[in-house]
């Protein structure tokens, strides 16, 4: 097996918790956070449910000690909070001591700020400072400034696989020697733009999402941010760092099937998983748990399920579950929060439950794990798929 890249710190804020510890408590106690919309004024507030962080922008700004006239979007504030947690968890006191970078993922960027301020842009010159906050790259730079980071900063935006690709790129930068340390992850806030967009696509559920259920109706949107600190083995040895787990495998493929749908045969997902196994030098039977993408849309669960059958064989898939019934689908942040959940599964030797499941899908014989299960976890495979057919797979392994 490939030893992989060390994970030395994690940070997260999601609908089910403001820290890594709070998220774990919610996952093991079936504490879901799918509710009606409270933070956004929208005609859909009573028609759909979301995974919303019940903190106002003013509360988030207060936690970051931002000035009242700041131009931080909600996406940037959530990201800064999670990234700061990750740095603290990794015990980093001098962030620029080694070659350090930030690879941050987002899909909507600062759209929430644009929605609030766009009517003022032509009437109030003072409002022009908010234009910059819409740029997706501005989110990463604001996070970097909050961390005091002077090294490489870049943004990945490949829809719902964004954070997986950020983690993948970070691991490759470490392995190639380009960086000694890199903060990787993603952040996305709920906005009217995403709510209206997904409503137009007719893939939102009017109830609770039901991944891999034959009667699934669609997804619940969510918001979150999560970041992991990846460090080279040289830094780990020099600093005597505790390694939480390792990024041992990764793969990316694009089936280019449709702008918003995956191949019904799971071609992109199959190729991404296949590549991840090659990088990790692992065989499918060595995977103990799959954190599936599991959006509960008709297309995704069919496509992903068929890819899993192709990789693992009929009736041979390991325990699997989607954690999106807890948090909602957090778009570009999804792979980052599920990376944290994958590491927590390894650390605590648990398979998290796939909530709301009742009826197996007719197309194959795959049944998710519906209750918390304790077992030895050495390797976790985590899938994330984005619009445009961008499919990414990560494999996390227990540290030796």
C-alpha cells in the first residue's frame, strides 16, 4: 500500500456542529439538521428543507473579530472559521515556517453578498467594495489573509467535486515536493442563487433526502466549510506531529455525459475509483467503508450504485452510507466535510448511518448501512461527483 500523505489537522463548521467534536457527536447520535430556511428570505422557505448553519453573518463576523465595514461573504467567513480550526488542531504556530499553501474550493463564492448589494452598485460608490467578494478566488485570499499565509493560494471550482480535487491537488503538491504543508478543503454558503438554480433543475426534495432509497425524491441543499492540513513526512518527523490519518489514494475522471447528469452506467465514477485504487496500491476488498456521494437524486444514486457494483462486484460492496441526510448537500464543501467524516470513521472505528432509508433500489442489490456500526476501519473510500461529469474519489487510510 502507498503510505500516503499525512493529515495533521482538521476543522469544520456545518449544520450539525461548529467543530469536529460537535460533528462527531451529531453523527453518532443521529442528530440531523435538515430544517426550513431561516437565514434567507425566499419564496421557497416553506417548500424545501436545507442544512442551514443557524448563525447570522453578524455572529460569524463577531467570531472572526471583523470590522463592521468588512466585505466578507458568508462563504469566506465559514471558510476562515474552519481553516483556523484546522491550523489550531495541527498545532501550527508559525504558518510560514515551511513552504505552505492553501487550496480552497467553492462553487458559489460570494454570491450571497452580490445578492444583497447588487442594486447599490450603480447608486452608491461605497458599495463597490462588495464587488470583489463575489469572485470565487476572493474567498481563498480572505481565508489566507486571516491565517497570515504568505505562500501559494489557489481556488478549485469543479462543482460538487471541488473539495475532493482540492485535497487531491494538495496531496500531489506534497508528494512532488512543491509544498511542505498545505491547507485543503472547501466552503459554500446557501444563497438564493443556488436554491433557485437547483429548484429549476427539479432535483430538490420537499422532505428529507433519502439516499439510495427506491422512493428518493431529491436532495436537500446545505452549507458548510471544512479544511484539512496535509504535511510532508519530513515535517511530521521534524515537528513530532500526530498523524490523524493519510490521504492514500485519489482519482479524477470526467465522463462528459451531460451538463448536470452523470452517466447512467457510472462511467466517470468507475474510472475515478479505479484510479484511486491504483494510486493507493489497494484492492477493492481492502476498503472497509464507502462514504458515498449519495445525493438522493434519481440520477446520482443510480449512476454511483452501478459504478460501485462494477468496481466491487455483485453483493460484494463493503458497508456504505451517505452522510448527506445529516448535513444536506453542501456543494463544493461536500467532499471536505466528508473527508473529515472519513477520518473520524477511521479514528473511531465506526460506519455512520445512512438515515431515512426504507426501500432498496430496484436496479441493483445494494443496501446502505442504516444504523451506527462499530468495526475495525483501516481504509475509507469517499466519492464526490460534480456537474459536467467531474467525478472524484479519495481514499483515506489509518496511519501506521
